[in-house]
C-alpha cells in the first residue's frame, strides 16, 4: 500500500495497491476518510474487487485481477505492470517509451526476458532478480525528433522511424540459445 498526500499541485490523495512492490491498482480521492477505508480494506486482506466495492475510486485493469486469482511469474507481472503505466498519470504523458515497450512485448523472444527501463531507455535482462548484472542485447531509446535509437555499449547502432523497427533489430541480434529470464 502506498498513499501520497495532496501536494505539488495535486489536491487529491493518490492511493496505490501493491503486491510485492508491483502496483496492481490505484485511485485518486480528495476524501481522507475514503483513502483510509481503501488502506484498511487492502491491508486487512480484501482483494481488488472487494476493495473497489468499499472504495469505488480504486481502479485496476483486467490483468491485475487475473494475477490476483492465479499469480503470474515475476517476468510476466513486470511486463503487465510496465505496459499498464500508460493508463496511470503521470506516465500517460509519455506514449513513445510505451510504444517501445508494446513493440518489445509483441516479440516472443523479448517477452521472455525481464524488461528494464530508466529515463525512457529500455533494455533487457536474463535475470528477474539482479537485472543490472545480466543485461543482454541492445538498448532502445526514443528521440525527441520522432526517431528511435538502438544502442550497444554506449554506441549508436541504428536509428529507426518506428518502435517496431528498433525492436526487430534488438530481437534479431540476440543469441539464438538465449533462454527465458529466471
């Protein structure tokens, strides 16, 4: 559970329901009592649907309910949460990094790896736990001028016009024997 109080131009409480650090649901309310009810429901063991029934401002996507019913593996859960961020402010202001994620998810070989992103860059790991130690393949970056960059060890390999083209280059350059992240 994570609750952000009003501030920094926000007049509402921002409430996040978490599962092992992954945001499954969130909502915004100006009513402190409603934020407390959501906190009490979630931390008291209520599931997503019951928490939303008690506090209707809470929202979640279908994948979160699926995960609650039958937990996903860490890699699949990470993909779902990252892809879902486009629906939740402030990340909804950044469609181009999300386009890279969506294009990467469409590639089965990349979907088996752990997606890692920072400062709009995207790269992949063969480890679900120590992502920084098991980086694999090229990195991706959206550019302000509408292009996408493919990087390898700090060197620009290619610029593409679409995220799909950039992701295809990354997928094609991966070692054939590469297994899923673990």
